[in-house]
């Protein structure tokens, strides 16, 4: 985390601009959604839709798209600037070591860090870091916005989503174990191929084709057993996840429907919830995978010495 | 599907099995879209008509339909699809391995050991990924079925609104997914090359550290490393700028289409559009169309990358038949 | 002037020197010989400020801070240590030198003819020609770099080990000419390269012995 703090600090202006752009973009989207809800109310209530209202709606339609562009642009730019600082920090540190004590310094370890930990942290910064923080912002701001619209309906949406989050966490743990054993078997099978190719002249000279085929078949079947299990568990868990992810929407329609009938809310408010429901549930449901990805990123980052 | 992949499937005797699997899996997205659109329509209509008694019944029936639909998908996935996938791996890997063993030493030496290993391992994975992995051929087929059938439903529901949706969608899709996104791989490649240049500096920094110290070369060294690093930043930002622009276009066209449908639908209310609930259903199908178009576009680039593996696999299989 | 006072140095937990002392007067030319691995190169690195002694002190022209010592010396090591830059950048290391001076050092290090055959001349990027560059050419660029810095202390660690006889002789002659008014420390396992030097020392068991203190060795070697 020390390195991440350092990178954020070094690029604080661009990070600040990116955060502001993310806030503006989310606010713009929410205000736009609010006006879409208003439009729905006017359609249902057969009220006149005036030019002034349309102009405001059009304005927010444009601002929503433009702020989303700025959000993406500045978010990525800040992340790329951080990646640049990381690369330069590593090179500077390496140069200092190479020109001073040179203790524990070797080309292979310097290249290995650059090609693995640094490359992975660099790719994460450039491609994922911004998305994770963008979605986190969306999750937080959308929750606040929806709470301001209606507390009960927001809880109707949030509580089942949190339960799904627990399920996703559990299933991803279970699946990662199965995936790992399948990968181990695959590595063994690939090892047979590697050996056969490497020792090809010996296989030919000593007539070892049958032996190779037997060894390969054995490994192939072992991998197949694991891969079949892996495929079936994936089918089961993803299906359950698909069913569960529909529950918040169904509950929203059920509770929201009652509230509209009892005139606690207008239909436009329900439309606002329906429009924001997907981004909110997605950001919550993706939390475990973000956290594990972020953990891998910080581990990689901590292995890169920077200045 | 690419003819080379078809040839591979046919040579492995899995073509028919694969077609059956495709037929069984392809309607899933569309059926899910129908379920989602009807669910929204029913609930909104009930709310509008103040019919509280029907709310709960609807909830349970749509939950049941969801379970049945996803259950169907899981059954097909876990039985037919996984089995076909495994058979594909088993037959293709065995065939390639036996082909490799049947080569003479001279034939083997036409390719490096690394090349053979890549063809026998990761290229098989790529070929399988092309067929069944997410955001590849299977997903694209499912998305195409969804696109076509959603279009048909939307056209039946309201031809004028369908036309409006199409008129908004096509130019923006063309601008975003076809013109803008196409350039991204070029910038990505350049960024990768710049990253390779950056990494290549690590070795001389370590090896020539003493000379850099004595001849005070730290500044020029860091200057050159920075040039490479800035080149990575520049190329990546070119790609990001296009992604951001494409997202602007998508959001604008998505929202514009949605609003247009709501406003046009409002003017047709009571005649060509029954009520707000039906209008919402229409917008759902439009959303499905847009989603499918995006999915097809995303699948294209991944399929292209995986096809390179299939081509190399076919080369080895062709060697045997010669 | 170079002075080492009771220097002790340990490398990877192995004692290389203990209580090593040496005094080289300004303008003096000193050759150091000895068996491989006896610490000759380490001694040069200590004098160049690349290593810090564990005990004792190293002074070059009155300076004892290794960082500052590095600024006062020039060095040619066994490996040329070139960077993926142009020939000019490798020679100047990005510092400003006159064209005339660069031309002179190229001529002195026997580089001119080869450079003239290159399409971009002295601005040829070495990264693209790494495979075509011979050991001799690389070493001559390293020698040109050392000459270009024009420091008062010149440290040579087997500078001609990668060169053939003719090239080696030409480069040695150039180095001799270049080092006329400089303090030179030359480490080599070929004593014939040290003809005309003021002092010749032999490194043995972590100690420096004056060559005239072991006449038998001198008679055999020279």
C-alpha cells in the first residue's frame, strides 16, 4: 500500500481531476435518470410535456454523455500517469542500485520483476484500476441518491443484493479450488507434450511412440475428469447466480408495485429505481472479484521497489 | 463460423453434435429477454391498474419462469455443452499428438520445439475458446438469435417505433463500434512494443551501472527510459480516448433512442401503443437489440484472436492428411 | 594523487583486502599484475569510488567521498558496458562536448574508419546493431568514452582483452599518448603492456608488492 499511496500522491492533481469527473458523471447520470422518471410520470398521468421540459431533458442527455466521456478520459489518464510513475520509479530505483551498492542485484531478477510484477501492476492500473474505482463511486452515489428517493425501496434492492454478494463470494471460493486442480492436471498433460517434443529423436530411435501415447492418454483422461467437473460446477453456480440476480428486480417490482398502488410513490420513482438497479447490483455483486483483483495488484505492487 | 473451424469439427466427427448444441443453447438470451420484457410490462400494468391482488401471483410465476429458464440453460450447459467441449478437446489433442509422433525427425525440425508445443497446447485451447468460451462464437450466435428475434418482436409490437430505434442505432453503432473501436488494437500493439523497449532497458542499466556512475550517464539513461515510458502512456491514451469516445456515442445513442421511443410512444398512447407498460416492454426489446449488437461487436475481436490458434491447429492436421 | 590507507574490503562475506595501503603520485603510471581473481579489478573499483571500503580510506585528488571520486576518474573495464544509445551518446553520455573533441577521441581510439562506413555515422543507434558489433568495436567505443571524459585519473582494467593484436597495439599506443599527463593505473595479466610504466605492482594474497621486491618474477615476466 505504501507504493500505491506514493503513486497517488505523485499524481494527486490528475487523481483529483479524475475523482471530480467521476462525481460529475455520476451526478449527471442520476439527474438525467430522475428526469426520465419525471417523463414517465407525465406519460402515465397524460400531462403535457412542454418544450422547456424537453430542453432540460435534452440538456441532461448531452451532459450525461459528455461527462461520461470526461470521466473515462480523466480516469484513464490519471491511471496511466500512475503507471508511468511506477515505471519510472522502478527504473530510477534500479539505476540507483546499479550505480551504488549493487547488492543483491542481478539482470535476471530485474528483468523478472519488470516482466511480471511490474507488467501486471502496470496493466491493472491502465485497464482495471479506473473501472474499479468508477464502479465503487457509482455504487456509493447511486445508493445515496436512491435513499433520498425512497428508503424502503432502496433497502428492497440492497438487502437481497448483499445476500447474493455472500453467495458469489462462497461460490467463487469453491470454483477457484476446482479451477486450480483442473489447471494442475492441464499442466501435467502439457508436460507430457513438452517432454515428447523435447525428446523426439530419442522417441523415434527407441520406438517410444506407444509409450508416449499411453502417457498422454492417461494425463488427458485425468484432466478431462477434472475439466468436466469444473464445467458442470460452473454451469450450476452461474445458473444459481443468474436466478438470484433476478430476485432484486422481482422484489423491486413487487414492493414498488404495491407502493405505486398505495400512492406512496409515483411510477416515475419506480422507473428511476429500475434504471439504476442494474448498475447498483452489478457494482455490489462484483465486489468480491474486485477485491481479489485489487489484492493481487497490491501484492504485485509491493514487490516492485520504486523511488 | 469460420470454414477452417468447420473443417476441424468435421474431421473430428463433432460437427453434428456441435450444431445440436448450438440450436439448444442459442435461444437462451432471447427467451430471457422475453421473460424480462413481459415481467416489466405485467408489473407496470398491474401497478397502473391498481390491481394489488395480482402482484404477488405475478411475482411467484415470474420467479418460477426464471428458475425454469435458467434450469434449462444449466441442464444443456452441464450435459450437452460440457460433453461436447470435452470430446472436442479429447479428439483434437489426441489427433495432434499422434500427428506429431508420426512425423520424421526432418519434418519435426521444420518447426522449433517451442512452435510444436504451442500448437499442441495453447493453440488447442484457443480453438476450443473460439467455439465455447464466453465472448466468442457461442455468445455471438446467442446474441445474433436474440438480435434477430427481438427485432422481429419489436417490429410486430410497433413498426414505427422499431424503425425509429433502428434509425438511431445504426449510425451510432457504425460510428462507435466500427470506425472508432477498430483502431484500438493498433494503439495497443504500439503500447506493447513501447513496453518491450522499456523492459529492454533494465538489462543495460544493471550491466552498465558502473559505467553510468563513472561517466555520469544517469540522466541520459533515465531520459531514454522516460521516452519509452511516455510512449506507452501516449499509445495507451490514444486507445483510451477512442474507448471513451465510443462510450460517449453509445450512451448518447442509447439514451436518445430510449427517449425517442418514450416520446413517440406517448403520442401513440391509446392507439398504436396500449399503455405505458407496453411502451416499457418495447423499450426493453430495443435495449436487447442494442446489447446484442454490442455483444456481437465485442465477440468479433476475441474470435479473431482465437482463430489464429485454429489456423495453426489446422496446419498440423493438414500435414497428416498430406 | 591517489592514496589508500589501511583499506579493508569484503565482498559477499569474503575478505578481499586487509590493511591495504598504496600511494600513487600525480602523473605517475602504475601497472598492476597478478593472477585472476586476486582482487586487481576490485582494487580499481575501490579507487574509482564504485565500492566503499569496510575500513580505512581511499583518497583521490584530496577527495574521499566515493560519489565525488567517481566524478574525478575515467575507467575502461573488461566489458565495454555500452547502453542502447547512439555511438555519440555512448561516448559523451549525453554531456556537451565539442565536435572537434569527439572527432579526436574517435580517431585516437581507432573508431573513425568504422564509423565512416555506417549509414548514420556517429549517430548510428547501437541497439539496432547489437548483433553486428564486434567485441573490439564495442571496447573501442568504451575507450573513446573514457578519453572523452578527460579525467585526470585514468583507470584501465584489461582494456584490450577483447582486441586482436594489431588493434590492441594501436589502442594501447593511443591510451599511452592520451594518458601522458595523467595518473594511470593499469590492471593487466600481460606485463608486456606495461613497458615504460613508472611502477609495476603485483597483487598477491590481498597485498600489493613492488615488482622490484620480487626480482625473479620481474625477470621472468618482462
